[in-house]
């Protein structure tokens, strides 16, 4: 007789087992007897009426719910000799048949929970012990400060240890309760939530990671004179969120660490020797080699200019009315202020060139107009009528000394501010500078 057991393309039988029926009188009667015996043993199926004809099973009678009806139909389809199953169930609306299964299920759940209380208590105790162990390890801040570069990383490591031990305790507790499915669901949910939070807070995360990298790499020290991108100043401190600079005007400037980490950093304090550069133009009829020699002699005579490396100069370009010469000199920033030294070098070089007879002309533009108008001369931005040249008595170069000592006001402001709360700084002089 045919049955409803499905087969695949290779002829292999469906993994569902076939319930064999015993032949008693006729095969249809045997199927009915077999189903009756099975339904009588299963709660909620005893009142089902069974009618079998030519292998077609017809099930009818009161049924509690759709799930019970589907279960009865599935059982009938598995009996050997069944061609198909037809159902004509009626919903049993009696209180007993609908309420009793729910009450029984709740009662079974309560009984199972009460019987599992000792195991739940052990799982909670293990989770609590592991969590307390993690809390104890995280509280050893003295140890974490010694093994990490700064307080920021020490707090980060301590928090990570605490979270890891709490997660480990929960994992062990769920494993004791044999709730591995819950573990998978929790980990999957945590991954999805973490991904969503990461996209939403990507700027914050970027800034946080940059803070960690800067605290490890230490690209500058406190009070270093730096240029970060186009922002210049002295470093006040490095915090977990921003790098604080004191600008040369004495103002506070907070730059997010994510910006600092990605920016080009020019540190003027790393190498105390710094080169200054300036240009001066001499008359096109003058000897530029003699002008270079004269200017370098004046620069080298200045006490703030270093002998090693020595000052240099070269012809930069030849203009319409002058020859532009570029002078270079080196100063020690620990002893001299860079801007003051550069200004003093320009002053003495200009004076010695003029004193030695070298002219420092400006570009001159001569304009010619049609008619009787007199020609005009343009010097700089002002136009004046051409006048007969008048002799001018030479002026004596000024001999006043210029103070080129370091300007320490901004540095003192930084030191006074750092003394207020030194623990808030992630910079550590004991760590190597990148």
C-alpha cells in the first residue's frame, strides 16, 4: 500500500520513522486501531474520531487548538498504509480542555524552576566570585600605573579587566545552567548593538583611539613649542579628549586628539638649533659677492649667531633694479629668542651694507604720458612727480644693542597652569618621545 513517506531523488527515505500497523481483519481497521491506541496515550487526542477507508484517514471531533490538530494529523500521516489524511476538527470551547493544559504547563514550569534553584544559586555564586575577582584586579591601580605608560592607559586596562571578568562570570554561569543558546543570542545581540553604536559614535571612537595612540607615542613634551597643522603654541597638556595649547598670544587652544593624530606636527623644541632666513636687495650695479661677504661678516659678529653651523648666503634672483640676496644664520633657541634674533640680524646686515656704500633700492616704475604732462615716478605704492635729484647726507647706522633673550612669559604661564592639576596630563617625561 502507498504511504506518505517522502523520498528524495536517489530514492532515500525521509528521516521520519514509519509507524507500522498490525493487520487485524482488514488493513483499514488495522490503521484505525493503531491510531486509536496512539491517540489514547496522548493527552488531548483521546476524543478524536477516526474513520479509515481505502487508506484515507478522516479525523474529526473536538480539539483544543490548532497545534493539537496539526500534531494529530502528523501522527496519522506517519502510520504505514495511510494514503492521505483529512481533518474535520471542531474547536473544543470547554473550560477544562482549554484551561487545564495551561495550568499544567505553568505548574510544570514552576516545579522545574524550584528544582533548578540550587543549580541557579551555584551559577550565580560562580558569576559573583569571578566578577569580584575582576573588580579586585581592576582596583590595583598602583600595579597598572607601573605597567602602563600613563594614567589614561592604566584606567583603560583596569576597566577592560573588570568588564572581561564580568563577562567571563556570566558565560560560566550560563554554561552551568546549560543555556548555551542564550549565550549565542547575547553575543549576537551584543555584536549588532556594538556595530550600530560604533557607526553612531565613530567620531568619538576615533578621538578615543587617537588619545590612546598619542599617549603611547608621546610626539611632544609639556611646554614644547609646536606647530600642529596651522595652529602654533606651547603644549599645556594632553588629555583623554584634546591637546591643549597656549598660543603665543597667551590664549588657550583645544585641539581634538583625532585632529592632532592625523595632522603634521612641527616641534620647534626638539632641536634647539634653528635657522633664520631673510632677504635683502642691493643695487644691480653693485658687486653681489662683496655684498654677501660684508653681510656675513656683520651676521657672524653677533654673539647670538652660532659659529657651527656657520651663516651662509646666496643670490636668490636678479630683479629689474636690484639683486636679491638670501642670508641664513643659526641660533640656539635655549638662549635666544628666534624672532628677536632674526630681526636683529636683519638690522645689522642692512646697516653694514648701507654703511659700506651698497644701495638697497626698491623697484622703480617710470610712466610716460602723451602730451605735455611731466613723467611720474612710482616708488612702492605712492606716485610722485619727478624732481631733480638732491644730495642727501649719509645717515649713520644705529648702534643701539637689541635684546634677543628668550621670551619666557608664555612658558611661565604653561608651567603655572600645569602645577594646578598635574595628574590630568597624559604626557610622561619618562616615556620616550616619538
